[in-house]
């Protein structure tokens, strides 16, 4: 019963991976999980954690989702910098 639950959790984690990664490696990953956890549950936790980290890695590194996030961060820092300069500047604006 617990093995079925663990397999369902693992399948859910696999479904979070990008489609191209899932199509290429999903069946093999599921087979490895099922073989590794058959009869013993101790191996399930590291494989579940690895699958979770793999999904994050594939989305953020493989699909380069981090580039737009980094660009937005740069623009935010630039905006804060400009606002700070304008706030310190004594000029024609009333205080």
C-alpha cells in the first residue's frame, strides 16, 4: 500500500518536469524508482528528493527561466537606485 502511494507521489513529481525531459527520461526514471523501492522503502526518500530537485533544475536551468527573473531583478535594482538618487537630490522639487 505504501509503495503504491510512494509511486503515485513519484509520478506526480515526474509530471512537474518539462515535457521534453519527461518524454525522454520519465519512463526510465519511474522504472528505476519502482525497482529501487520494491520490497524496501528506505530508498524512496532520496529518490523522491532527487526527482524534486531535478524538476527545479530542469525548469530553472534547462529552460533558462532564471534569465527573465534575473533581468527583472536588475531592473528593480536600477529603479531603486534611481529613486534613491532622486530622493536625495535637492532640486526644483518641493520637499
